[in-house]
C-alpha cells in the first residue's frame, strides 16, 4: 500500500527533454560563429555583411517569440514544439546550401523564426508538469545545458570540420533536431493526466500546475501585459543582457583573433571561446538552487530572485570592465567567462518570474520577454561593427558600453516582483 502512495517521477522526463532541446538549440545557433571566417571567405562577405546575417536571425527570433509562446498557450507545447523544431532543423540544413548574402540572410531569418518558440514552450511545459518549487531549478538545469551546448560547439565544429566542409556541418547538426522532435512527440502529453507513467500521487503534486491547463485558449490581456511593472522591468533587463550575450556567441571569436591575437585553430582558443557559456551554465544552476534555499529560509522567493539578480548584473559588469584592464589573453578570457557566470545567475529567476507572473499564460509572458531581449541582441550584433568603425576599432570602448547595459539591468532587478500576477 505504501508503494502505491509514492509519487512516480515521470515529470523529470520533461526536464530531460528540455535539457536536450536546450543543447540542440544552442548548437544550431552558435555553430555559425565558429564557421564565420570560412563562410566569409567562401561567400565573399565582409564583417558588416556577416553582422546582417547574425541580425537576420535575431530579428526573426524576436519577432516570433510572442506568436511562438502564444501558440503553446493555445494548442499546447506538444504540437507546437514538434512543428517548430522540425522547421528550424530544415533551415539549419539549408544554411549549408546558401550561395550568397541574400540566401544566407533568408536562411538565418527563417531559422530564427523557428527557434523563437523553443524556450517559451519549455516554460509552458514546465508550468504544466512541475510544481512551483521546482520551476527555478528546472530552468537552471535547462539553461545550463543550453549554455554548455553552446560552449562545446566550437570544439565540436572544429572536430567535424576535420572531416567535412562547413556546409555539411550544418546538415549534421540539423539531424539532431529531427530525432529530438520525433522522440518528444511520441513520449510527451500536454496534460500529465494523459501520460501512462504518471500515478495519482504524482498528479497530486501537480495540483497547482493543473490550474494552468484550462487557460490555454484565453486571449492575452495586452493592457495588463503593457502596464504590469514587473513584466516591463523584465523586458528591459532582458534587452540589456541579451545585447551583451550576443557578443559572446557571435563576435567573440573575432575579438579573440584580432584584438587578443589568438590562434583560433588552437584547442586552447576553442576552450576559452566557450568559457562564457560554460561558466554561464554553472551560474544558471547555482542561481536556481541558491534562490530556492534563500526562499526556504525567508519565505520570499521573489526577494531571493531580486537579490541574486542585482548581484549577478553588477558582477557581470565588473568582470567586463576588469577584462579591459588586462593584457594576458588567457586572463582576459577568464574574466569574460566570469562575466558569463554572473550574467546567468539571474536566468532561472527571470524565467521563473515569467512563469509565476504569467500563470496560465506563461508561454506568452516568456515569449514577450525573450522577444524584447533578442531585439537587444539584434541591436548589439549590428552595433558592434558600427562602434568599432566609429572608435577606430577600440574594443575597450565597446566593452565599456556593454558593461553599462549590465548596470541598467541591475537597476531593473531591484524592482522586479514575481509575486505580481498578470491574471488571477
């Protein structure tokens, strides 16, 4: 009798699928930066034109965030994730067949449109399958996996390029998404009640999550969304950190090669190139765990998230400034890696706040934050080559501007309250 009362652990399978998708998401996104020099040479593109290619992804990613999250709220993540992962995998492969600037921009735009719904639908999936106390840790683990996937991508790309061309590399990565989409669709159910592996005891743990099942077809309350203080502050915060973060996954190899004079074919350079994402992954998990423990003592999860968010943003800005004072390339990259660590301390809190503030509209709120954030990323991608030209390629000044974005993000976190519900 006692065994029958023990909750099953099927819900953790959702985290496994989210982790794998996070890895694939970042592998498909980051691989282009490591292939950048080869692509420029093969297609005859300049740095500025590659900036347009990177921006095409970011613009599409931002534009389709809210539609992707809203579809998850309306139709459920099972149907939506199958379609969007298949869609972006097709255009990951198509990137390898681009023949000029225009075709590359089209491929990366459509690829970004597909990837846009990934993380909002993961948030929606967690809101349906996990109790609230597990939201932050689950988000932290997922983002750690995503960051580590991106961190290992440079090494993975270098290894694969030893066997095939950069074009075939994109095709190989595209197959990962196809396999994931088929496996996910066969295993996952939008309602835990419909999964044969969930027993009554586990379903009882998800009583609060079940309340989010009946709101998927509700209209998005745009007026509340645009007047909710915490939602607006989350938007500004995410705009600021994504402006900086896109530097790590797009222009960082160029910075290392031309400013730090590093050999980007050397294994050490590939390891250091992935350091901001690798340490960022550790920050993701640590941020979620520490917030949960602080909340257990104080009873205020929102306050714990706020304190960690402010600390993380100030630490990230400080590490960026410190990097500009160093001359040893390895020390510079370690400082950059620590900036990534502090940056990501706030990530579980931010996505957890979207889930708690949004409730049954978690997908839409998460999508709106990610939309604004990636608009910041698009601005950063285009701004960096423009700023380099304006400052006569003074990378230090570019870094100081990035550090100032972290200061603004810290101010936002000082006033974010994840107890401020969008809908009752």
